[in-house]
């Protein structure tokens, strides 16, 4: 009888958390395809929050147990397409975009397609030629799909709680399409995996956290605070990109002046 190789068995552990995320996404889709009630949408959104939790845990478990693998990277991306691409697209379509007919379906699919493209690009960038994962960078290209999904989930829950976006599918469609564009854009967003605080980063983090705390106290609901925090994350990425563009343009003007002299 062969002895159990504990080291090899550890490779299963992070993948179990990844598959738990897939289960949450699958379950959320089934709920959305059932009766379109607020309770079903709320439960689906809650399942996707758990999917985010499992998605966060699997990578940390893999690093803690030193069981990162090429299969784990690919499985994680496939899980993300399911739980943060397909499931939120179905959720937001059934909740709001269905009222727009084909336009709403196209908007939801655009979000899903952009999410899949973003994950494919991430896999190419974040792995070596041998398929092994690279060390995480300070910045990532394009809005991460969990953040985009988090914004949609927060909108759904906030709408159920406050009625803010009820009957406004055009605004919801604009948000969905914008998130898709951000995902496939070349805007650099912070990964916060190798964060070194300087005065500028400290001010950005302080502004985001303090404003989120104010929103949480003002509206007294976690979903609204989460939506605001994720919106701040998007705004920081856009702001830093615009700042870098301005700096490069200034440097080019200086070079032209120096050559002219």
C-alpha cells in the first residue's frame, strides 16, 4: 500500500478554495435564473461576496503552503470568469438590464467578454515562459475583475436596501459598460501586494478610508460603503494614470526645449 505524500496532498488545498468560489458563482446564477425577486438577488449577491472571500483565501493558502502551480493559476482564472464574470453579468441583467431587452443583454455580455479578455491578458503577463507564476507587481494592468464584480454586487444590494437604482437600467448599463472598458484598458491599478507608503500614497489611502468611513456612517449600510471604497480604487487608478500622462508630456516639452536650445 502506497504511503500518502502529504506534500503532494497540500497542492489540493488552495484548489479546494478556488472550487468553492466556483460553487458560489454557480449557485448565484441558479438563483438569478429562478424567480426574479429581491430576495433571490440579495442571496445571489451574498454568494458572490463569499466567492470573493474564497478567491482571496486560495492565493494566500497557496503562498503560505508554497503550493503555487501553473494549474492553480489557470484554475483561478477560470473560476474568476465564472464567479466574477458570468455570475455578476447574469445577476445585473436579471436585476435591471433585462428591461432594456437586447441592449441590456449586449451590455451584460460586454462586461463578461471584457472580464474574460482581462483575465487572459493577466495570465500571459503574470506567468513565466515555463508557466510558473511571477512575483506580484505593485501595479496591475486594467481593473481587476473581482473589483468590477464588487461594484456591481454593491449596486444590487444597495438598490435592494435603499431603492436607489430601481427603474434606472440606462444608468446601470452605463456602469456595466464602463467597468468592462476599465478591465481591458491599459490603466494601471495598484495591487497593494508590495505597498510602500510615501506621502502621496499615504494621502490617497487616507482620503479613501476616511471618505468610506464617512459614507458608512452617513448611510449605515456596508454595501454602499463598499461601492464607495471600490469607486475610490477606480478613481485612484484613473488619477494616477492622468498624473503620469501629464508628467510624461511635461518631460517631452522639456526635451524639445533643450534640443531647441
